[in-house]
C-alpha cells in the first residue's frame, strides 16, 4: 500500500511539473486506459469499461492525478472522437440498406423515444417531482449515447442486419431527442412561468438545429467526395477525410449545431455518392482506437461517484434510471413487434439503448444555463440542480453497466447472421 501511495505521489508531482503540456496528460491517460482495458478484456468485459474505470481512478474522484481543469482542457479529443463516431454511423446509411430497413427503423425509433419520455415523466411525477421538471427529464431520457455502441461494434468487428438496425436507431434517436427536447422545454418553461412567447422560438430553434446540422454535414460530405474521388493514394485520402472531419466538427461547435448530426449527415452522403467511397471509412478505421480510448478515459475523469452519497439524488436517480431502461427496452421491443422484426433483434436491440452520456449532459446543462429560467424562485433553482445531479448519476451508472450489457446483446443479436 505504501508503494502504491508513493507511486501516486510521484505521478502527481510529475503532473504538476508537466501540467503546462497536455501531451503528458494524454499519454498518461492512454497508457493507464490501455492497462485497465486489457484487464477488463481478461474478465470478459468490454475494453471501454476498463477505459472508464481508468478515468475514474486518475480523476479527482479517486487519486486526483488528472485534475478537473486538466481534463476540461482535453475537450478537443472528445469532440474529435464524437466526429469519428458520428461519421462511422452515417457511413452505414447507404440507400439500398435504407430502402430495406428504413420504415422499421423509423417506427422503432419513434416508439422508443415516446415510451422513454413517458415512462420517466410518469415515474418521477409519482415520486413527487413537479410536472415541468419531470417532463424535462423525460425528454432528456430519450437521448442515447452512440459512442459506446460504435466502440463495441468495432471491437467485435460485428456486421449484419442487427448492426444495421442498431446504427439506424441510434442515429435517428439523436435527431428525435433534440426535437423532442425543444418542444418539451418550450412547454415546461411556459408552465414554470417564464416561457411566454419564447416557446415557439425554442421549438423552431430545435428544428433549425437539426436542419442546419444536416445541411452543413451534407456540404462537408460532398467536399470530401469531390476531393478524393480521383485519389488513389490512401494516405492522401486519409488526410483529406480527417481534415474535413475536424473542420466540420469545429464548425458545428462554433455554430452551436450538433456535431453528431453534422458528421452523421456527412458520412451518409459520402457512402451514397460513389461505391468506392467505402475506402474512406476503411482508411479512417485504424485511426480510431486511441481516440476512442482517450474519449472514454476522459469521460471517466468527469464521473462523480460521490453523488451516490446523496439520499434524495440516489432515490430519484434510480427511479430515472429504471424508468428509462424500461421505456427504452419496452419501446424498442414494441417497435420491433409492430415492424415484424426478427426475434433476435426484438429481444436484444433495446439493451443497446441504455448507455447515456454527452447529449444528455449537454441538454441538462442547457436548462441550467438558459436565460428563460434564470429568474425562477430559489426552490425551482434547487430543482434544476437536482436534475443536473440525476443526469450525472444516470451517466455514471449507465456508462458502467451499459457497455457490458450492450456487448452481450450485440453478440446474441448477431447470432442470426451466423
């Protein structure tokens, strides 16, 4: 124990010495993530579970080797990872596949969004949370984190009909969640008393964000296609594709658009413009493992296990987590039944919807910082803070238990392809 403490003290000293240079933090997080990722793999857990625990271990919650401010300074890695994740999902949306699966994916997505929203809003209302805040948390519950899904699929090298459905629902879910949140936020802010004429503006803003994100992504995908269509050198294709992806992600962030939707749209257009564009995604694939590893380790540094010590947050958070899980799984199951989808997909797909992270945190922080709710009473401000902590608890739990459950579900669901 003394030796371990000495090693940690040495790392902290080294961190303080090299703090001005983020490369030290990146390297440290990557190496520790690699070690715990390997350990997770040996006990039949997804690598990303090890990455997340590495982040918790290195973050302020445990050792403090990587401080909160230091982790925040690495946000560019998170944005780059989200761009890679999103363009990968978009690359699964070529026309022949959409024609075969499109209607079923839309039905499954809409049903699970509705059931997730309804289950969480009703459950929290029954536990005495005021209706406007229960509705807001219900809308946030519709969001699903695609990062864990994509990382697990790529680590398993899984392909097939189950993966097509999985990518399709995850992609449409983000667009649907943004629109639903815009509508519910307008309604809830009006119920709280500060919405007024701003309600319609908020709804229009949600639709505008989706539209502009798709438009910017489409332009980016077209530019990538036009530049690389006659290129035969794989390195040059990679440079162009990665450069445009970084530019597109940065543009989306600056314009307050969705980097996920923007890069999904870029990937979808690229894959449909020419058959040879499959090579773009093939060239990008080897670049993703270290970026994904850093993404999940950094996410782990932001998790706050101390939330578990707050009794009220723990109760309401568990209600939220359970209701969301029931809504997600039940909604996907019902949507699959309505679409007459194969049993393997119907039984396993909903489990892959459990992870929740960046989009949910972004939406609840939007509530917290919204000028429409800035002047509410102290009691309502306290409820907003409670909402933030409920989402943080949900992210903590779902990012720990979600990946192992998703991995098992993907393996079971993909057996139909064997």
